[in-house]
């Protein structure tokens, strides 16, 4: 589940090239298919190119059908390969279909495909702008397997070759995408700006500009561009996907759900598009809709990616055994290159969930060790699919239902703040006050749930984790309290340590005290740090003396 705010180039459904045939009706049909791809209408594009093949089984038509399978949310490499091979059977010299087969290799993680693409371009003598463009597109299509420098080189040549007949807008789109991969947002924006006056559907360009602003975390500019895209073409589906990412970022779950409803309305019923929708619902924490969409298409998709998404859904429901079964199915059936650090992180969380109820001591230890090792892989890769530490806290702490929270103490202040938070989920001031009010009323379930929301909204704000740890501790859940305190310790920035010295001293002491019977070495280390931060802290000094006798 990748961070959709980054909106990697594959998900943006890049524009594609116009092929100049002598028969205008055929050219128009090709363009119709290309427009469908750009609008996330993959089923429509496949039908379009399949009909073209039925009337004219040319190498070019087979290429366009195969390329559609590569451009959809999750590439179908088998279907793409079949189409490219048929294209080569129609014309053994077809550079486009040779590029298609090389692109499949690249998508599967074979970096040698880059050299293969170079050779195909060399063999073509770089005369055909379409071959240059498709080579560049292949080199920008996959988030982890790409070569943006070479893509930029080919795109500049393609633009030069196309100047006499007029440079298509999508040449500049893809140039912008290549610069994005190089993390050169200024050059990417310049390329998109060049595409804007040339594009027939300017919503396509505005959406790309909006997601570029999102990647740069310039949220207001992003929203302005996405709004322009929707105003220009209210039926352009990818704009609603981008808007959903924006609303998810601000935890506007109800708005994001409406965005996804609109995306579903204007995209099409292609199973792989629906799979993307299920993923987005999951990211929006709308697990019911995510499950509903996945259930509808589960048997229509052969790709093992479906097992991974189901595993995420089951994990979210706390069904760890079933989640493990689905992750095992995904890992055993998927190509090894498709197993990402996030997948290993999820396996670690599932292991942690299983460990919580395991009664056999040896099995419990093995599951705990597996959880630590696999989550460490995700964290080392700086993967942010899930907030790994906080997920561990949730597993250790369990989850209080809204009924449990409502059954606890309340007062007019709490009820008033609940209404404010319900009206605006990103109101951090009201969330803070509500969490504090729950603490004051000793409604620890309410405090825990609210601090969790606060931490999700402001993940870099360390005091939120300290307060969560305190609430868990007061609720009697020491395992979850320890994890929250440790998250607080790791989140405090060096420049903030002096201001947080007293709180850090207590957090270190609390973890040491709660670990003294299970992990003496850790307890000694943490209590020593507590005393170092505050030598006058009597409880820490006393514990330090006791465990170092």
C-alpha cells in the first residue's frame, strides 16, 4: 500500500502518443483508446484496442493493447506479454513490441532491461519519435525500476523529432514525470507548463501539477490545481483520486469517501481499477467499503495482489490468523520482486497480533522475534504505509469501542468538544482539549482513542505519544504504555530535548520500571538515562540502586 500522496508516476495514467495513420478514422480510434487510458478507463481502452485488432491485426494495435495492461493500476504482465508476442508475430521487426517485452522485464525488476531498451532504440536509428517516446515512457513507468536520466534524453530527442508536425502534449507530460523521478520539481513543473497549452484535456495537466504540489507538501497549491482540473472537466476520474489523497491527508474521511464515489463513477468497472479503489478506501480507513469492493472483484482477478489487500483488511479487523493465511498466499504466488518492505512489516504486525494470544511460551517468543525483525525491515526502508510503532501500540493496547468510551465518565465539556471534533476531524486544538478533558474525567478509553487521533494528525508532535503512554498506564495496560513512551522518546528532536528533559526522565523511568521483571538489561539502560536527565528524580535514583545491586 504505497503512500498515495506521492502519487507515483505509474498511478497517474500518463498520456500516450498519437500515431499518424493515413486513415483518419483509425487514428481517431487509437486516440480514443489513449484517452480512455489517461482517464483510468482501462476496460474501455481494452475493448477499443481489441476491436481494432479484430478489424486490423497490426503490430501497432497489439502493442497498444499490451501497453494498456502495463498502464493499469496493477500491471498484468502475462496479458501484456501475450499481446506483444502477437505483435511480433505480425511484424518481427516491430520496435514497439520489442520495447513492450523489455518493459515487462523492467517492471518485474530486471534492471538488464534498461540496456535492452537502449539497444532497441539504437537499432531504430532514433528516427521515429514514437519509438523514442515509448522507450522513455517505459523508463518512467515503474517506481522502483526506472532510469529517468535516459528517459529525459530520449524525450528531448522525441520532442525534437516531432517539432515539424507539432509536439504532442503527452511528450511534455512524460518529461515532467521523468523529472519527478529525479526529484527535480522545478523542471517537472516547467515541463507540465509546456504541456498545458497543447493539451486538449487540460484537466489531465492540472491533475499532474496538483499531485506534484502534493509531493512537495505544498497543500494549498495542490488543492487549487486539483480544483482547476475538476472545473475544467468534471468527468476526469484521476482528479478525484488526487482529491481523495488530499482529503485523506487532512483526515476528511467523509469528503474522501465522496471523492472515491466520484472516482468510481467516472472511471470504469475494470477489475484492476476497482482494486485501486479498494486500496484507496482502505487508506481512508473506510474498511467496510474497501471490503465490499474487493469482495465484488476478488474472483475476477488472477493477480495475487488481491490476497495482500485482503490481508490488510483482515489485519485491520484484528483477524490475525486469516490475515496471515492471505499474506502467505500472496508471498507464495507473487514474484519475489513484488514483495515490498511494507509487506514484511505487515507480516511483523500480524505476528505481533498472534503473539498476544499465544499461550505456548516458545511460540510466543518466536512470534515476538519475527514481529521485531520484520517491522525493522519496513522501518529501515523508511516505509510509511502504516505507522509501525503505533500499530504495535494498538495491538498491545487493544481497541476500545465507541460504546466503551461512551460508557465512561463524561461531562458537558467533553460533549461539547466531541461535537467540535465531529464537525472538523483536523481541528488539533479541539482534539487536544478533548483528550485532556477525558484524562481529567478519568475516562481512559476516551483519552486513548483521542490521543491516537491526535498522533495520526500530528505524527511529529512528541508530547502526544507521552500522553498516550500515560493514558495507557492509567488504564493498566503497561505493554501499550511502554511502546507509547518509547515512541515519545524517539520522536523528541535533539533541539527539543532540553525543553522536554523532565518528561523524558519520567518516560525513561516508566519504561525501566515496567521492564525490570522482563528485560533487566533494558531497565538498567533506561533508568540510567532517566537519572542522567534528572539526578534529583528520587524514584529513578531508587530504582537505579535496586537493579544495580
